[in-house]
């Protein structure tokens, strides 16, 4: 369904992006923000899924600033390399790239973001700083930013079995941003990723249902 495009950024370098268009008129645009593994086959499938639900969706290849075409696996080496790359890239630069991606699909209508793991924190920052309605899946790096005043609504999804994000950490989201919806599921970190042992089909389907309702409200105006 999708295609690879070049995405201009605020820096001198273009990066790649995976773009998928819906059939018929777009309900809005969604910037899909990767985990630490790059825009791999799973992330492209996530982009395609949002296009199937009527949205123009785009996943910027943030790592292209550092190394072209990064697609990591879910083994120990992939985790280690992914953590190294996101540390080197930095959250601020990622937010800049989200803004560039949002501008690239501006013709789709209102723009929001959805992010997973590392991308979940980038999605939170997109709501806080860019004013884009955003959905944050299991963002373990969220806590330092919860004191900031959101410029747009944000929805949070967490797994109750997540060893990286404790119940106390989830509670801090509800305390700092009581006006935002925070959901938990009987699942592990990465429960939306339908490859690997962490996938929880029931939790992923319910979270997607809530995510689509969020975007239908804030982007499509349904």
C-alpha cells in the first residue's frame, strides 16, 4: 500500500519516510513514530493499517540522519544498536523531524501522531510542543516531561506487566495530566507489536480501537 519518499528536514539533510494513502478522501494525517528498531517491516505495517482506516500515514526514518536504511531485529544486538542510535539522535531532533513529516502531509487535513516505546515519548512531546493530538504507547521516557503544559490532547497506553514502566510511573501520568486518558492492559511492554513474544492480541485490538476513536474525534471531527 505504501511508498518510500524523501522528507526534507530542518537540517541540511533529507531523510526517508514510509507513506501510505487511504482509498478515497483522507480523514486526516498521522505521523507514526517508530520504536528503537527503525522503520522496519512491522512499522510499515502499522502505517498501512492507519491508511486502511482512512488516514494518510507517514513514518519518518529518523535514523537516516545517522545511518541510512536502518531496520533492526528484536534480538539482543538489535536492542543494543537501537538504544545507541536513539541516544545519539536525541529527542529534540526527533521532534523536529515529526514537525517536518506533519508539514509533508498537511494536505490530508488535521495532523496527529502515534508513537511506540521510544516513539511514545516523541509522540508525547509532539502534543506538548507541536500542538499535535497524539497517542503514546508505553513511553518509558515520559516522566521528565509531564510537568509541561500540553498544547494538544494526548492518550496513553501502558502494559501492566511492563518491567520498564512501573505502576508508580503510570500513576504519575494520571497525577500530572488528569485531563488526559491513560489506559492499562494485562500485557507486557511492546504489546502492540504483532511479531515476537510480547504481542497481546486482545490488548492491541482494544488499544487500537481507542486510538482510532481519539483520532476520529480530534482529527476527523467525528
